[in-house]
C-alpha cells in the first residue's frame, strides 16, 4: 500500500515511517509548512520551523523514501490560528492541536496525499485503531503507553478520517520508539519533544500572541484595563486583557489576598475576570457543543467516563446529546477547573466514543456551567 506519513521532524513520526517501510509499504514522507513568521518577528516557534522540516528530510534520506514539503500556511491560519485567537477573545481556552489534527492533518493533508495516489495517511500519534464489537466499524483506542496517550486530541476525527488513518507507534512506549530510532540510526532519535503551542514563539504567553495577531485578523481587542472581581462583584484589581486568563488559573492574577485565589470565570462582554476560592471551581454539569462521535453515533443518553483536560482524571458521567451537535454532561462527582474552550472527551474503557467543546454561559453563577 502507498501510505503518506505526516513527518513533523520528531522521533515519533520518524519511527512511524520506519515501521511502515519495514512492513513493506511504499512510504511517502509529507511535511507541512504551517506557520512561519520569523521574517516579521525575528523569532521562531517551537515546531513547524525550518529546522524541523530539515530533520524530516534527513530522516527521509536515511530511510530512502521520497519527501515533500506542502505549503499549508493559508489553511492553518484559517482553520487553526484564527479560531484560536477568536476563542481566547471569547473568554475561552482553546486546544489548537485538536483542530490541527481534524482540519489540517487528516483533512487537507489527506486530500493532498490522495492526489499523490496514497491510500492512507499515518502519523506518530500514540493511539490505536481496532474493530468495534459489532465488527462493522472502526474505533479509536488509547495508546498503549498511558504516559503518552494522545487520544484526547483526536476525538473529533470523522469515522472516514479514522478509517484512512494509521498510527504505527500506538502500541509502543516512548522508550521503545527511541530505541527503534537509535537502532536504525535515525537523526531524530534523541531529539527533545515540545509540548507547547507550536505556533507561539518560545517564551511568549498565549495572550501575547492573541494581542499581536488579533488586529490583523479583524478581531477587536477589549478596552484596557479590565476588572478583576470577587463572585459578589467586589472590585479586587485590574487586568491587562481577559484573554490572558483561563478558568482554574492561580498564578499571575495580580491580586493580593489572604487566601489563594483562582479564576472562576472570564466574561469578555463585560471585560472582567472573576476570581474566588478553590472550592468554587467545582461543577456538576457542563454544556458541550460541536459534539462528534468518532467511534459511532449514540442513539440517546449514555454512560461514559469524561475527561476535561489532557492529563485530567476521567470522571464517570451521563452524556445527554441535544439538538444538532450540542449536549450536556452530568458528572457523577464534582469536577474542578472545567474551562470553556477545552475538549470534553468521552471514553468507554480505552475506546474513545467521541467528545465536544466545553462552553459556558458567562451570566451563570460561577458554580455551574449550565446553559
């Protein structure tokens, strides 16, 4: 089979290409030029940089496979970066990796790969595929290495995208991946990995990026300074942009208090940030939009374990799909720090059922996320 491998210049995608070639597939390396503003700013991001493209090319040479660089900067700016900036301005904390996976890697990249005669597209994600219990569909499973599992970022793949996807390193641990790379003398074997937002320059806060790019994208910034308030409306201080705060944040609030304070909600319409005690962060119910079910559409309400952060603990919950792609998640136990804009992913054991994007009505009391 002719398979395209999305080669990021890291060790995981390098080993993905290595394993597929060893299986006898015709492997084509595809790297994506996504975001390069170094000529304008003099700074580079932590990945998607020229050095990463060079590393990917070196791996392709070592494996003796063809390698191409695709210019997807316009698609990335439209489908990932602009929604990222808009989401922060709306008082949310978005996850650009999910949008990049479903709307660029497994959409635009897959279209280009098919045009080159490829029958599948592979990545270095730590997830696995399997056949569902009824035998007529493909399901997404967690990676075998619980420390590296990336299923939280792939919940919004369509069933069609999942069917065409390959995840060669999903059954391996990170240690095993590096050992394979060293044994094959791949130049990325000991390359450090980045876990930051790839297009935000090193050392910058996401809020700095939002402020720098909002104007060029036609997205208005709020009038500054804004207000920092207690839940009862008492003024506690001022802030330099509500988009610099996320629900659950404790550090960098700029407010002196006798107890630790946490961000409870961000209200972009009133340009205010509400802070309070840690006990006020817990919620029992959340509204979810943009719901998608990668492993099969449910017929109605269902039980699942819900995760609201990448490294978060899964909580037993009842998911109630509503009209369109919206729904509610009723947690069995209170969940702390549920931030709008983050993903809420539903699991049945190690199978990813689907997920959605957490939303919040800013007019609601800080203790709930009900619509």
